[in-house]
C-alpha cells in the first residue's frame, strides 16, 4: 500500500490519514529484513535509494543506519515523509523512468512495486534500480504476492491519534481469473475527525500479479544476478534480491 501515482485518493487527498491507516511501527520488521539483505551486497552499504517511498515509514527504521534518498510520485506522501524523516533527501519521481545521475550502494523498492501492472512497467523499474545501483551493490524488492501463491483475502486495520481522530480500512482482494496478471483490491476507509465527524471513502486498487519465473527472467535480463527468499511474517511473501556484478 504505497504510492504508485497521485491519482489514487489514498496517496492524494486522503494521504493525511496514512499514519493512522498504516502506522510506522508496522514497517519495523520489513525494514530489519531489508537491512539484512543489504548485508548481502559485495560492497559496504552506506547510501540507499528507496523507490516508491510513500510516507517514509520504512525509511524511518533505516535512516539511522544509512544515508537515505527517498523518491515518490505523490507530493502529499512526500510531505508526510519530510515531517517524519527531517534532513533526509526527498525527490519527486516515477520509478519507471527516474534518472538521478547518481548511483547508490543499495536500492530498495518496498510494496510500491505491486503497482507495476505490466511486464513493461516491471522491466522499466528494474532498469531504474540497475542504473542507480553501484557495481557490487544490491537491489531489494518486496512484492505483495506472486501468481503461484496469491489467495483472495480480506484484511482490516487502522489506529487512533491522541487528538481523537482515527481511521480504519477494509481491504478486499478479489479472486483472479486463470492467467490473470493483475489483482483487484477494493478499499473502504472509515475516517473520524478529531471533532467526531465520521465519513467513508472507497476506491479500487489494481496491482500486478507475476510468476516467480517472470520476476527472475526480468531481473536477469536487466543484468542482475538474482536470488530470492521466502519470509514468513503475518502473511508470508517472497522477496527478490538483484546483485549488480562488479565487472
């Protein structure tokens, strides 16, 4: 649930609710996993580029260990991140065609990679990661799901603020047709202002659904040496690591 484009309300006019919908502490475990995967690099990792950094919740748990550069399409989400991560460099950009003219020891793409809904989008993101990864560096990707393991599901969450405001969400991922390459998830948000007024909002999110072989093929075609691992958190997921060769 991180930003693919400002056109989605969750990352636009509803962005101010993001810290309550998806609290920063939720990202601590994934940040720890990312740090452990950075350690697989063939060089010391000091500078990290995060593509699709959203509200900066993953970066919050990494910024004390690495010099972070955070890139996102949504100005509203970047504004949240700047408040949460002061002093960290923030840039507006699309992970499919971003070119900063500077390389990093590691590149991180958290769950924003899920919004790449075509093989072309996925390949373009991998090229961006490769172009910004120093020789010996690594690029780490956190897809929400793979075609082999996807199961329709319903989840809910949210939290309250000290001022009395609060937010709850319901995410309903629908069954997919055989061979489908996208997942449709219906989000419903119930939002309570500090004064007690309650409103609801709904929108549809479309995310990519690719096989592990497609991920491996696309990453290898970009020039990475690829490894993957299965992590077993609340839902379980497969992560991919692209290693940029030193020669």
